[in-house]
């Protein structure tokens, strides 16, 4: 099996070719951190029983031949891919690809936004971003928001309840345009932005740092969840784009194909389906 990178639509692609004797295939794609934690805490059998997407070998071969061997990945992280093949006698063949760095890409004309560096050491936060318009449209606005992760989740839940957003991420632009966020447009420097903060000992908590840039084609937002003081608490970055109305209608009319990632994160909430453990 091989990792084939991202296709033109930004979907993560793996090729898996089962041997002649293999009858069923069980696949798990997840962040390396979560896979390692689940292996240590629950074990391999538990991962395959609870998180795997299952195929017969023949159905997978057909699936792959149709070019549908793709996963939708929304989080920038290091990933691991596990495959278990089982033959007619119940004998198992295990294969694994560890530590694949994957950064999702958008297939619209919203600004390109990267989290180039993010670290918290000795309560000192350092975040460096780079961004650029994909067309000739200039960046017209940038906002930054820092708040506790609980407050962020509660604010999104409130907006979902009162405004009827289907997904929490649909409400990200609303928060980033509210008075909870700070306008940092004047602080942008040659396609980059840097943010630093030193937390006090009393500011011990899980936080989110959210950065948004906007041009004529839409808005790109990246959100990183992190702990201000726990060592080895790995930050988790998610990114989304929000095209202007005309582009959004086109995107809605052309749904992206790809399997979802299973969310089996030890600390965070789970979501299901060809799925990714985050």
C-alpha cells in the first residue's frame, strides 16, 4: 500500500492492493498522536473494532478502480494509516504507514492561509502565519481571536441554536466578524502575521487562537486549539474557507467526493464515517 498524496480537489489518497487470499480489509486513518494513544490505551483490536472502515476485498478493488479511495481531511497534522487484511481462515496481515504530514487544501479562490509555526513553551505562545490571495484581489481584512476553548465551543453552540447553522464551523465567520475578535489588518506585514503572548500562571486552560483573512473572493480561517501550560499537549489546527455567495453556490452544487475521517481522538469529540481518527 502507498500514500499517493492529495488529488486536485485536495482529497487524501491511499492505494491498497490486497493479495489473492485476502477476503476482507479494515482501514483506519487518524492523527498519529491519537493512533499512538489508542494503541497504548486500548490496543490494536479495539481500534479496528471501533474505528475501521470495512470492505470485502472485491468491493475495495471496485471502489479503488473508480477512483474513490480518497479521504476528506480537514485538520493539518501528522497522520497514520492502518490496514488489516483477513483471509478465509481468519489469518491476519497488518500494514501501517506512520507519520504522514498532511495539510488540507481548498478548491476555491479564497485566500491561501498557512499556519507556518505554532508553539507554546514556558507559557509563551508564538504563532506565525503566511497568506496570499489566489487571484489579484488584495487582502482587505484580517481578524484575530483568542479565547478559552470552552467559551469558543459555547459561542458556536449558541449561534447554531439561534441562527440554525448546520455545522459549528459554519458560524466561524460570524464570530470572527464580531466584537469578540480584534481587527489586525494594519499589523499585516508582507504576507505574514505574527502573534505572541505570555500566559500568567493563573491562565492555565485550553484555548483557541483563530486567525482570519478576507479578500474579494472570500474568507479563510484557521483555528488552533492548545493548552497554555501542559507540556507535550499537541496543538490541533483546523482550517476552513468561505467563498463569496456566487462561489459558494457553485461549491454547494458540486459536492466533494471523499471518505470522512473517523474521529477517535482521546481528548476531543468524535464524529463518524471512511473516517479519520483525530
